[in-house]
């Protein structure tokens, strides 16, 4: 296997993980909405579902922060090198080879990890609630 193939696999699976975690966060919020308590004009969420709800919202927030940080980092990286090559009056800037620090992805990877972890914790709490109400 070539390193390029490993990188492409990483991009594919991390992208799929992000897509699926986003969808599962929305599904989790939908499940909580279904099990809300409605009394006359009041709507309340059972106390046991507050934590999973916060977890799903936090997961979605981390999803957004992951893409915001990656956009800012890679946009800045691109603009920095583009400006450097423009100053040197170099042609075909977009084809120039540049080295990127392995640390550039760390902020986005941090939010990616938190997003998935919090999602799993939210579903564990949701499962715990269902086990409790079904008395399994």
C-alpha cells in the first residue's frame, strides 16, 4: 500500500465518520423530542434526557468547530504560501510543493475526537434511559 492510498483512506473514513456522527446527533435529538413530556401548553424534557441532549448539541458544536478551525488553518496556510510565491514572482503558484507541519491538523483532530466521543457518551446515556424506563 502506498502512503497516498493510506491518506485517501483516512480522508474517506474521517469524512464518513463526520457525516454519520452529524446524522446520529440529529437522530438523537429527534428521539429526545419524541420522548418529551407534553402537558397542556407546557413541554418538558425528562431530566434523564437533558444530559444526552447536551451531548448531542455539543457533538454538533464540535463538528462545526472542527470545520471552522480546519478552514481557518488551511486557508491561512494557503494564503501565506500563495503570497510568498507572488512576492517571488513565481509562475504557476498552485503547482508549487510546500511542506506542512504535522501539527496543523491537531486543532481539527481535537474537535473531531471530542465530537465522536461526546456522541457515543450521549447514546450511552440515551440507552441507559431506555433500559431504565423499560426495566430491562
